């Protein structure tokens, strides 16, 4: 790093550690927003705050009123986790932790803003989006409803990822995050005495059959080439050892990388529940709550991202996603409205143990933040080059 980069790196490490030490849950990011706004004030940027809750929209104008606008997004919220990292800057808010690198994402975007501001002839307008409530899957949707994409031609984002080495950028065409829906199944049978099961309709037996039947949907009804998951995460029934339960609740998650597979999973769960209800003379209701949509990178914007990534880490360190990512990401709500690209930023160092995201011991190599900041800077220039070549973005 040259001197300017060393100074910038020190600043973004400092803000990252401050954010990490003071995490806030979804829809409670008030102090987080204050810290981000203070950094933007030091940069002299104009911004709006309290967007869709505690979100922030900042503008870096190009000086050309005819130039298109691209958006860069970082998420802000933390998770309800008791941190066990032992870091000197570990969470001071008991039971709340930045265990998914959102502290790093905000710091990357702030560092990128500094680099972008150094450009004397910015080819595009840049809109910085600091988004709340990603962890509960609604922040991006709320930001879209608040109008943050008005006048924006494309949007780009990224996620620090311990599955890939430091100094690598993972740029992939097509699906990069799965849809993430929830289901709730309520079973109403007839309770009774454990010694007289013939007088009851056992909700535990019915629920157990549903759990096992639901597991066959993916293994027997979905093409193995199309990644999908159906998980029953909660089974609540019964009050005593000698009582047959007349009521049970099953809750779980449905994930897919193609909308048609997603719809098929919904239909299969409903069909199985209806059949089991008839088989056991029970009343079974199904509620499916739609969550984040599938996130797919289109070819054109992915090509822009890949070119920018190559500029930063070299062609040999630009990778494609090695396995399907079945996690949800509400960045997909932006991509339902405008094109864009979502990448992963490698952060693992060989020989250093890497704990998974959402773990109470999760951390990342802070050097990856400079890679991310430089990527966003290069992305702005690459988007400008594309503009000059095509006459529009």
C-alpha cells in the first residue's frame, strides 16, 4: 500500500472496530447511522438519513447532469448473538453482535467513497446506500419503497466471505442467493389418554409423518441439478408424557434458486399436508410466508463487475462461486427493479481458523476491506468506460 492507502486503511479499520463494538439489531440502527453520518460529514458529502427507518442515502455527483447514476449498497444491522471472539473491540452491547460482517460492509463503502472522491473526472453519479434491517429480510424492500432507486441505472453490492481466500473476488453469472420463504403448519387432532390411543387423533404422530414426508420433496420431486432445501426447524406439541397431543405446530424454511422450483416446493408442501390430513382425519392448515426472492446476476452487469474485479486483484484471483449458496439476501429486492451484480469478497487466510457467519466467534481479515473498497472504486470507473463505449449504461 502507498501512504494514502495506508492512511485510508487505518481510517476504515477504526470505523469498523467502532461499529463492531457498538452493534445494533435490525430496525434499531440509530447510533450506527450516527457513526456513518459523522464519517460522511468528514468527507463533505450530502446525504439523507432516516430513510426506511435508519437508512442513509448519500450522493457523489459527477458534475455532469447528463451522467447516469449507479448505486452501491452496504447493510447495517447486527444479530442477536452473545459474542465470544475475545477481540479487544468485541461487542459492548450484550447479546448483540456483528456476526455477518455488516460492520465491514459499511466500512468498505465508506472507504470506497474516499477513493471515488479522489477522481477528478467522475464518469457516473454514485449513490451510496446504507441499508438497515437486512437480517430480517425487509430493509431492501423498504428502501425500494422509499424511492432510493429513482434515477439509478444499476446497483452493485458485495459480502465478505470466509469461504474464499483473502485477495480474491467472486463474480458469478446467474443465481448467487436462494429465495428464502417460511412455512407454518398447524395440526388439529383430538387429544386423549396415552393408554387409549384409539380414542384420539395423535398430532405428534401426524406431525412426525409430515416431517418425514416433507424431506422427500427435494430428494424425489426436484431435479438434482436445481439446488433447493426444505427444512423443518420447529416441532411443538404435547404437554405431558401420558397425554396424547391434540395439537402441533411445525415451522420451517423453503429455499430455491429458480422461481419455478420455489413454486413447486410450495405446492408439494400443501399437497402432502392435505393428503396426511385426510389419511388421519385431522385438520391441517398451511401458511407460507414469502421471503427474499432469488438473487440472480445478469450477464451485462456481471461483466462490468468482473472487469473491475480483474483490475483490483488480477484475472487469476477473480473466481466464480464454487457451490450453490442457499442463503437468502434481500439485495434481490433491488434487482427486481433494476439490473446489478452482487459479489463475494474473500477474507480467509490460509492456516487461520475461519468461523462461519452467524457464529459467536465470527471475524474476518480486515485487509479484505481495502480489496472491497478498491473494487467499488474500480467498478465506478468501469461503469463509466462502459458508458463511453455504448453511449449509455
